[in-house]
C-alpha cells in the first residue's frame, strides 16, 4: 500500500489476521470472509 493509506486488520476466531484497504466496505469484507 502507498504511504499514508490506512489498513484494517481483522483477527478471526482461528487467530488468523486479514488485512484490508480502508476503502473496502463492510459488505465487501463479509463477502471475502464467507
């Protein structure tokens, strides 16, 4: 990611961590996780 971009880090129940660009919607993230 470019300098200054914000990321979201989501820790799942199994302990794994997913990283997403802040521009992604919650719906897009939910679709990726399912």
